[in-house]
C-alpha cells in the first residue's frame, strides 16, 4: 500500500504554545505510596464492581474490580497490602463511583498467578489479552483497548496509525515513552500488524519532536525489524489538535471519518503509543496495567518531572515527590490545558488514563473576562470539525435542543480551539458541553 510522503491538509486548529518543559527530562520512578485509592470507573463504559472485601490481602497485579459488561476493563492492585475500605469517591466529572482502598505492606509482592499469556495468534486472543491486562486508551480517552482491537466483521482495516502527536501543551509523557521504550513500541506495532493483517503502519509524530522522529526511524528502518518495509514514521505539522483521532486519520490518510462513525469505518485503527508499548510489555511479562507515566508541570510546581507512579496514588503524594508547590496553586488540571479537567483538590488519585497533572499560579490561571461576540468568525475557522461555535452558543442560551441537533453539537470533540481563538474570551467549550447535556436530557425525556 502506498505511503503518504507528506501529511494531508486538515481544517482548523490553533497555534497553541507548546511549553514542553519536561521533554528532555528522563522519567523517574516514584517509590510506592503507603496508601492507594482505586476507583472502579477508570474507563469509558460500565464501572467495575469490587472483587475483594475489607481485610483481604492483595498482591501487585491482582484483580480488585471487574465487570461482566463488554465495554469495561478490570482494575488491578498497584501495591501489595491490605484492603482497608470499600468506599465511594467523586470523579472529576462529578459522578460517584465505588473505590477500593489499599494500605501498603511495603513488600510490593507480585501476584503469584501472573505469568506471560500463551501465544497470541488471532484477533480474539489479542483482544482477550488486552482485556486481561486492564488496558484502556492511555492518551486520555480511556476507551477499553480490547473493544478497539476486536475489529467487527466486515470492517477492513488497512492502516494502523500510532498516535505520538501529543499536541497538548506541557504534556510530554508520550514523548518520553518513545525515547525510553522505542524498541518496545515497535515490538507492539509488529505484533498488532501481524495479527490484524495490516500492511501499512503510520507512526504519526508532530514535527516539533525531532528527537522522537529520529529515534523511531532508527528502529523502524531496520530491515531485520521490518523486512517488508510496512512501517513508516510520518512527521505532522505541529498544530493543535493534531493528535485528535479523527483529525489524525485525515492528516495521515486523507480520509474523513463521518459524524457518528469511527476510524474503523474508513479502514483505520488508531492507537496511542503508550498503549501499544504497554501491550508489548504485557505479552512479555504478564504484568497488567498498574503503573502510569504522568507529566507533572505548571508554574506552581517546584520541580516539573515525568514520573512513573502506581495507579491510585494520591496526586498530592506525586506533587510532593516533585518538590511540592513553589507557589499557591490557583488552578489544577488533570490532563493538558486545552482538554484537561479542572480539579478542586489534590487528594484525588491518579487514574489509568491520566497523562498529566498541571498546577498554575494566580498569574497563569487568570482568564479573560468574556465580552460581546464581535462576529469575527475566528472560532469557525479554528474548528477542526467544521462547526459553528457562535451559533451553538446562542442555541444553548435559548435551550433550543432542535437547533443544537441541527448544528451537530454532538460532533464537537471539545478540543477548545474555538475558545482559544476567540478574542472576546467567550466560554464556548463550556457552553457546548452544556448544550450536549440539554440534548441528552431531552432525548431521555422523549424516550
């Protein structure tokens, strides 16, 4: 299959500042904490139910939560110790979920039942391995990987796209994954390519990461690793939101994913680099997803770092490991500044899909006071989904669900390009998110 020499043109986007302060900071491993909290909802789909009870002893890698639902993924203990509590915690979206609290015994003993999976030679076996590992999209979405890998019959996947774009400001966890575990990444790529029968793999990297491009090309261009020459590194224009799934598909292949459809509908499978690297590691060791690399940065952080931490570790403990705060944080984000979720406390745990925790001082946290829309059209030009944010905002103000539906509000991926580009400082993303909730409630009422 033909490889593109250059990325295809995509609509919209915004020239956000990069602030990749930790890109050249090698990852450091944080010592295991004394206590972890494991929410049973760390993925898109049905929440898990605890499979342990208070007083149980657990090992690293042991399943502590699972669900019979197809769109779900098991939760594993990231430290060894005793289950001290089954409780309820509030997630960043405001929803409550069950959680398992584990006190460490200081031993970090591995579950004796952990061993590498048997030979994986089919699509079904690959999907089963991804589920057993508890793997979800590690780029932030949290979509269960086994669902994505279990490509439905009739869907012909001819292109695997490895997402290394990492276009959010500050976040460099994927950058470090590529530099530190490049061979592991390529091992995962070749395994998935072989099982799914894909003959074109595009490793998509923004061109502001020349060291990553050089590192991955050095491995991918090795004839022993890729004798059929079916894996290529494709540098992309450095423009946010280049790493968004639908934008990435168009930039790499020229194909457009229609509203309401998935990349598989146009012959593509998109996976984050950390997800692919972890899958290769799991097939080699059998250790499920218990650790996460997280970028800790922002003007309020004393020592910004990329830290590998046990999932469930309290954010405050991770920040303390990074020297603590150098100034009073006025805003904290779980994720990047464009699509990350604002959090009100550092007592929340690190989740599977967290790729960054950012803390900003008063100066950097300050927002523009919104003024009247001046009809400049910059938000429309910036929208990668070809939507009209100003009209959507008006429909939200009127609670006009029919207009919201006609304007395709659900197509919005809440990337924030419209708000970033607005000279009037309009809260466009918040309005659109509210509009989606209006439409959802209207649909439920009608049903």
